């Protein structure tokens, strides 16, 4: 596992996530309404899914990999794992893009600063999980792709529910 491969995977997943948001933005629909729409009761809206990606990068990079504090406590509190999507906290597309950009830039910079030995370092994580730093970066890439898929599915369900193609 090396920096360049990990960063390439991260960038590919991020490009797909941003592409999904651009598709929604260019759809002619009320973007805020789309971002806030839930496919069913107790399911996350698109805005939460996207912000969850930003919050997860913040938590994993700053707290778990670097061993410090999260950079944006509000982001992590409202959108990281364990949070509950809220209909009263639906960020705008501009806010989502800003948080995604900031947390991603920090993540890429952190990965660039890791040596091969760092990437191989195994950490003790919550819930009795042991994983190398390289595996955690791979997990972040998978995680983002997973939520991009949920965004894509939610967008398709929104279109179906609203009689759109």
C-alpha cells in the first residue's frame, strides 16, 4: 500500500460524489428540497449523506489516524457515525461542498505526509478493532463510495416519487 495509490482511490471516490451533487444541482429541481428529501421515515437525506462523508474524514484523519482532536466539532457531532439525520439541519449545497473540500484537502495532505512505515502501523481503534493506517485510508475510500451510492439511490427514488425521468 502506498500514498499514490491511496490518494488516487480517494480522488476517484470524491470525484464520483461531487458528480452526483453536480447532477442534482443541474437537474432543474429545487436543490434544497432534493437535499432534504428522505426516501422513507428514519432514512437519511442526501445532505446528511454528503456531510457524513466530510465528518468521517475529519474524525478518521484528525482523531483516529493523527491521534488529535477533530477539526470541526459541530460537523462531527451533527453528521458523523452515531448522529441522527435532522430535518431542521439540512445544509445548503454550498455548505456541503465547502465541508467536503476542507475535510478532503486535510485528508489528502495527511496521507501525503505518511511514510510506508506509517501506513503499515497498526492502530487500536474503537470497538476492539485493529487496523493499519493504510487499511483505514482504504476504508475511508470505500466508505465514501458507499455513501455516494446511497446518494445516487436516494436521488433516483426522489425522481421516481416526483414523476421525473
